[in-house]
């Protein structure tokens, strides 16, 4: 036991040994909160507490597994095995199974995932004859989920005038009614959804005092990690379980509260002392994870938040390297600089790939990094999420593309024929397929003329099917003459996909829109780059699909061959909570990305963004790299974002700025002309959307040419390109010309770029400036 406790500092030790009542440990990042919890559990076991009487709640199941294995190291496998440990959801699910009858469920109840819930809500919307454009299942479910996390039952919901008013104002006055029906349907189906696991557990304990008593007695000690991110339902259940024995220990850091959007409230830490009068407060301020430089740099950011509990987090580790900020020309260059640096760390300094993380603000940002990592054959995995091209919405658009490129692609056809919904149901599709088998023709032909192939569909249905055929046929005919970006944009709009996505205002819906916008940006970049490289005849959808297929075909290789500790972790900052890495890259530190454009209007949200950056920087042990790009394809167009306002807050003495430092003036004019998001602008029919404003790659160049220092028209006018010239490219950065060939329209230069490799570019299109 002594050796066990020797590896704790006096404050940590005091927190571990305190067992006289409720305990709140507020501590900075990396100060050993999770370690204290782990050791405290080992300590309680050593003191004779039975493992099954300890309940430890973590934020992820992975965190629970790790903690358990550490405890096993400390006290032996056997005792660790019987601990009650896991996320709130996993632990409460087990209790619900055992006590199902008490909440009106049968023990074998099912768990509805998101798509099950959506199907139920959609059918209710239909039955109530509500407009499914006005009532999007995911938006309705978002409200139902929020209600459940606040312990608001359907009855309470429907009698709450504030909720009624809110729903009315947002054009969904019937959410309460849908909620009630949804709850009834789930009950009839003997099913619960994810949020029910909390609501039902609360009801179980609140309505059945004997059961509550049983569990309160069973769990003689309750410990909670990441307490700052618990929501009202979770806290209320904890209170029911612990109010009598008051053996509860929670650890948290208000500076790392990043789940306000899921109902977590930063004040919950402060409320702890109100719920548990006389609770002991411990503070830990020594960070053991990071170098002094990293800790101080992170502190210099978070100090700008007004709402915070003052802490003086420090490190006694060495100073270490300065935080490096790299400003690149483009998002593409950013990805290659980051990948190069990671390879250098690995090859020259022996840092394991598994000890490196790339952190970004939104999932959609993974695309360019995934592509670059694949290009450079660097092992990576997406931690806690999916690869960009695996997202459903991306697969949907790609299915449309596949069908355009190859109308015989039956899988693609089946995927999109009734998505978005156009009244072609499963029965119809089955009939069409049967007809195609019977007549031995491909499904596409049957879709073009169902009655000719005796598909047996009604005239009204036939009209819808043929309507779909005609729409697609138009795209197919344009396929070899219209570039992938312009055609892709038309497909998104005319198929109804754009409207479908834009109508969904839930968190998940917004994320899907982000992904589609990122996809369109990639498509635009693809077309521009092909033109610039002189491949005017390879700018079509078929060419794009080929490139995507090549980029994604090694998926399996990337996930199976190399174990996760030999791969770089790519993840959102949210997913990185509680983790630590030798080297961390925080990317995309630009206005309009980080802070998120959705947050910059409110101080509260801005402070949450700042906490996110604090979480990101404090994941690093030895090295922290920040980066931002001067230009990036965003919302389907080239954007020039300012560096993130948070970068200016980092104390300069801990920072080295490199890359394209000089002359970083965001063209204010273009910045203010930021096109509206192509998807989100759909409701403003009079305002031109980003898609319409910049309709072709060529007009994109025209727009670029308003930036005086960096236009290809400058260059072609001067015609001074020569071997040895140093040039600056809008996307590829700085390079030297190593060969020039051709004249006039056909003039090409081969350029060796510092970070982007060697490229041969057609001068007519090249976005180059010659540097003096
Ligand atoms: N007293 C100590 N001696 C040596 N190492 C320590 C000590 N306390 C903590 N550490 C180490 O410091 C690192 C950070 O600890 P831990 O993850 O517990 O911090 P945390 O406060 O939970 O961080 P976060 O805020 O990111 O969740 C871990 O690698 C841990 O093993
Ligand atoms: Mg922790």
C-alpha cells in the first residue's frame, strides 16, 4: 500500500485518503484527477471495501477499461474484475435490465439506435399528417433527447408553456405530442432509446424508494470522472443514490467543460457543494503531463475566460520545446506540413505514431488529413469516429455520382431511388427489381420504362419512377461535358439532397451539412487542380470517383494491419478529452472554423470554444504544434480566413511562429464577401448562394484575381517565368521552377514545392506569383 501511495504528491494523497464524506476535486488538466480516482479505488479496496460495492463512472468505456487495468496492476486482477465501472449509460443499462418490471419494461427490452428512433418518429409524423419538411425526425429527436436529459417527461413537456412557445416559434408546435406518442410506441415495443437509459433510471429510483435504497446500499462508494460534463439527469440520479451515505467523490475541471450543447452545465461543479453540504474541496494544481511551456501556453489562453474557477496550474517538468505555430498557404499544404512533421518526429526522434494525435474542431476536417496520410503512406486511424468517406451523407452523394457515371450500378441506384423520399417505396423497388430479373435487363432500363417491362406498378407510381429517371438522365447526359463540381452542385440541388440536409437543424444534421460542404470543397479543389495541371479532360465525375476509390480502397489495410498504437490518432477535440500524447497537432486554427462560426456571436459559446482549445493544447506531453491556413476550400469555394483570435492570446514567449508568416493579410474584401453556406442559405431564396455566386472553377479564378499579389494573370502578363525562379502558389506554397516548356496557351512550368512535392502546372491556370 505504501508503494501504491508513494507515487502521489501530498495533495493527491490527501484527496485519496479522505473518506469521510462527499468530496469534490477541482483540478487543472493533467494534474492527476484520473490518477487520483484510480488510486482512490485501489485504496478503498485495500481498506477492505468489496469491489462490487464501488461504483466508478467514466466518460467513455475505454476510460473505464483503462482504469480497471491500472487498478488490476495495483491490487490484482481478481479484485479489479468485480468493480462496477463504466459510463453512466452502460452502468444504468445493467440496472435497468435487472429492474425492468419496475419501470414497465420486460427484461429483454431492445435498445433503439438512432435510425430506429428516427423511423418511429417519421411514422408518427406521417400519421399526424404533419409536414415532414417542417418536422425533421432528427430535429424532433434532438428536442426529445434534451427533454429526457433534463428529466422532462411527455406530460411535463406538454404542460410547460415555455417549451410550447419555443416549439411554436420554431415552427414545430407538435413536438410535445410527438414525444408522447414516441414514448408510448417505444413502451409498446418494449424498447428504450439512449436517453431513456438515464430518464428511466431516474424514474426507477425516484418512484421506487425500496429499489433506490437497495442500490444506495449496494454502492457504498461512488466516484465520477469528468464531472464537469455531466448533465442534469446524471446528477439527479447520483443524488438519489448517494444522498444518504454521502460517500461520493467527483473530479472535474471547469476549464475543460465542453459539452454544454449536450446539456452539461459548468455550474454543476459549484452546485455540488450545495447538494452535499460540508463537501470537502480539494484542488490539484501541479500538472504532470506536459512541459512547463505547454502548461503556460494553455494557461495564457484560458485566462481570458471570465467564467472560471481560478486555478494556478503549473508544471515542474522541463521547459521543453516552444509551441510551434505554422501558417501555411492552404489547407492542403497544412495537411502536408503536418504529415511531414509527423514523419520527421517518427523517423528522426523515434516518437511512435501511436503517441501522436491530430486534433480538429469538426469531423469534416479529417478529409484532407486522411488523404495526405494515405498519400504519404503514414498509418493513422480515426479515433472515436468514422473515416470521412464512410459517413452516410457522403456515401449518398457518392451513390448519385456512381449512378451518373454508371447507370448500371444497381447498388447505387437502390440507394438513391427513394432518397430523398420521392414516393418510390420498397414494394415498388422490389417490383422493379423483379421485372429486371424477369426480363434480364438492368434495373436502370426498367426504371426508365416500368410498364414496358411489366413491372406492375400503378400509373401514379410509374410517373414518379420515370420522373427520377429523367432527372438522372439529364445528369448522365451532362456527365462528359460538365465538370464534376458544377454537375455535383446540380445533383445536390435537383435531387433534393441539399434541401433535405438543410432542413435538419439538429447537431447531427449540422454536422452532416459540414461534411457535404467539405465534400464539395474537395470536389472544387479536385477540378481546379486538374485544370491547373493541364488535365482538362479529367475533370469529370468518373475521374473524381476513381480518385476517391483509390484513396479509400486501402481502408482495410489501414485499420487491420497496424495496431492502433502504431497509428497516428486523428480525432475531434471533443473525443480527445482525458487522453494524452507525446506530440499533439491542433489544426485549422482559423476564424470560421475555430472558434466555430456558430459560436462567435455569444460570449458563453466563445468561452466554450476557448475551453476546447485549452483541452486540445493540454493533451500534449512534449510537443504541441498549432497550424492555420491562409486559404482553404470551404462552403464549396476558396476562402481566406483570418487566423483564430485565440492564437493572439497565447503568450508570445512560449510560441514560435513559422511558415508563411509575412504578408498574411486576409483580403478583407473577400473575407467580408464570404459566400453563404450553400446548404444553409437555401431558405433565403432571394440571396445568391455560394454555389450560384461562384458557379464554375473558372469564375473562381476570376474571383481570385481580385487579390493583387497573387494572380496568374499578373504572371502571364509578365511572362517572366524561368528556371530557377522562386514562386508562391496559392495552394502548394513556396517552390522553385525547375523546367519550363511550351509557349502561349500551352506553357507549363515544373515546380519543386517545399511541402507539396513536384508539380507541372499549366501557366494559363496556375495560381502563381513570382517572388523577387
Ligand atoms: N504524482 C504523480 N507522479 C507522476 N506522474 C503523475 C502523478 N500524477 C499524475 N501523473 C501522470 O500525469 C498524467 C496526467 O494525469 P491524469 O491523466 O490523471 O490527469 P487528469 O487531471 O485526469 O488530466 P485530464 O484533465 O486531461 O483528464 C498521467 O500520465 C499520470 O500518470
Ligand atoms: Mg482525466
